[in-house]
C-alpha cells in the first residue's frame, strides 16, 4: 500500500517471515526508501509508528494501524498527525510459505497417526 504525502511516499509492506514459522506476517512502514518501523507476528492489531523530522525541522507523527486476521489482505489505515491519509488492504508477499508449512505439519501428523508399520508397507 502506497500513499503520497508532502512530496514523499509512505508505504506499508507485509511479508511472511520465518521468524513466526511462516504463520504470521511482519509489516514494515517505509518513508521513501527508509524503513521507519517494523511490527507483526501473531497479533490482530499490529501498529506501526514513527516520528519524522522534515527539512524545516518540523516533527510529524506517522501511524499505520492494521487489522490482520490470519494475515490475508489486512486492512491498513495510514495517518499523519491524526489525519487519515488512506485506508486500503495491504498485499502480503510470500503467500506460499504458510501454505507449505501447513502441508508439512499436516503430513507429519498423518505419518505419526498412521505409524511406522503402515509406512514401511508402502516402501
């Protein structure tokens, strides 16, 4: 999700990371090419915030509030100084990673349930 603000680009990105075994995404708040904050994990309402000082020395409080249920298409609201700039869904990258982890976990549970004798019969 990107939004223009005072000749700058504010961006919120999401990515499934190994930090949470690919079961919860991490989110990052970017101003142009500088990462301001990172949050995420197994939370329903992660919040990203930063204080930015512009060229004239004025401080701006930037916030990004997310509503992330299972990390699929989370809703994000970006605000500066309490004024809402945009509210959109964030596209989370690496969607295949959590699906692979779930398949591996399910396969392991099935193999443990079936037992080694049945598995040896298939080999």
